[in-house]
C-alpha cells in the first residue's frame, strides 16, 4: 500500500509565499504544493505609489494568482485562514475546507498596528494594500473636488490639508508622491495649488529613523523641493484621532491639527494567527514575531518554514522589506527541495543591495550597498528597473531590458 503523501502548504501570497512557490516550480519540486491567500491578486507593494499615481500600468502591479501559477502545477486556494494546528499539521479555512500538510510555509506577513491610539483605526486611511491605495485615491479626489467649489476659506483649507502619521519609509515615499501628484489633480479643477498643505507627523526627532543620516538629509531636501513643499511636525505624539482632527502632544503641550485626509503609515504587528501559535515566549521577540533558525525553520517545528514580517532571526535581524522577503522565499524553496531529496539544508543568505526610495513623481534616491548615492531621474530609473526585474511576470516582456538596466546601472555605479 502506498503511503499517503501530504502536500506542502504555503500560507500567504506576498513576496515570501509567492516567490517560494515560483522557485519550487522552477526547481521541478515533486511534492504537491498549495498556496492559500485571502485575495485574488498579488500586489507588488513597493510600487503601490505608482499604483496610486498611475505612473505604471495597473496590470504590472496587481496580478491574479491563477495567472501567475498557471501551468506550474501549484494549486491556488482563495480563502480566509482561520486556524493553524501545528501539532496535527492541519490548516482550517473559513469555507469549512481543511488541509493536512507535510511541510508548511508561514508567510502571513503583518497587519496595521494602531498602537492603541483612540480613534486611529476609524478615522485614518492605511496604506498597505491595493485596496488602501484605491480608497485613498478616491478619497483625495473627492476632497479636491469639494474644495474647488467651497467658498469658505477655513473649510477649504481643512479639505486641502493632508496629514501623514509616521515618517518611516512608507510615510516619506507617500509624502513625496502626493506632494507632486495632488497639484496635478487639483489644477485642472481650477483650484489654487498653493493652498494644498501636506504634513508629516512624527513622534521622534528625525524622519527615517534607523536609516543612514545621509539618506535622511537627501529625503528632507527632496521633500522640501516638491511641487508642494512637505511640512514636518516632529516630536509630536499622536494622542487621539477624530474625524478631520488629530490631537497631538508636543513639548508637553496639547496641539490640534485639522486635516481633510489623515493617513496612517506607522506601526505593524504580526498577523493575528501568528500570535495564536503554540510557540513559547523564548522563541518570540517582544513584538511576538517568531524566531527562526538560519535555515528559516521554527525551532519547535522543523517541518515549518517561516519568513517575512512575521519572523525574526535574533542573531541576524533583517529589515522587513521586499528585497529580504524575495530572497527568503527563494531560500525556503531551496531547502524544501533539499528535504525532498534527502539533502542537507543550508542557511539562508540575504544580500542587502541598498535602499531604493521614491521621493516624488519621476524622482528617487538609491543608496547602493549603503555607500553610493544615486539621486533624481537616474535614481528613479534604477528603482523602476530593479522592481520591474523582480515582477513575477506579465512583466516578462520587460525582463531582458530590466536586467540590463538594473545590473548595468549597478555595475557602472559601483565600479564592479
């Protein structure tokens, strides 16, 4: 009698999950494989700003999983995951379906953390998904249209004020994009562009905390030279958010900032299901992210691989960015193949090439290996080329060009 062989199940179709699946296909992985995600589309999140602005074709940024996995032999299931039973090796879905696995890949990522700020979840717009980007775009257009026909200057000023809460990479990139984009949307309506106000609110003293000082300086200068200069309200703690109003604590004084659009870009927390897993506290960090071994396995369940925003390697922590997740997905695929062939697993090796940051329409900065800076249009070209190269294709017609642009520019800049 043949022994039943259970599939490899991948939970989450972000960078880790999708690219693990695609690498398994290219390796001709013999074990049946299943990818489960709640959405129909894979969204290339580093290009959400281009999705919002319309700078790139939507079809390159949002691609259906069934199209990506067509002819790969990997099954796709659109469903909500409601329970993960690590002991019984079972996955339970909202539809009532359940799957038993031989090996599991946890790639559920993170969700927005509103940091217990009263009113934040109900009165702000997040910016993490394609749905968030569409919601924000429609909201901004509505506000601009209303403002263009509002005679009351105080009310018009509020409608034209955009507050971005959080000065990390997401907040800074979004600010640069909107500072150039909103004037393009408002001018044709007959509005006075100079009335638009864009403010970044940050609890600390600096934007881009944790990034090199040189990068912070470049970003600050670039944001000041946009079509609408970006204002900074630093050392300002958000105490509560109400409809159209933010209560701040700054230098021991309570201040109020009124805004027609309030965007939340700060704070993430692991997917709620990660917190339900029977993993002891000593194998989690303070944010409840799971510790993984160098081979990206859970120490307590070696048939479970995990990567991305929901995990950390305490000895070699890595930033939660796309280039890391992309490489981790490939490493997991390699080790799954090694297991299937009874070979030794190898530690994941992640190479950080540097930082690619959008600072406005057609302007970016690239910090190559954190030592060479490329700004302006060339930085924009490099950022676009690098991300197009990573697109899991329907960008296949661009792949050769993207590889030439990305590798060629990198080589010329670094002298390699």
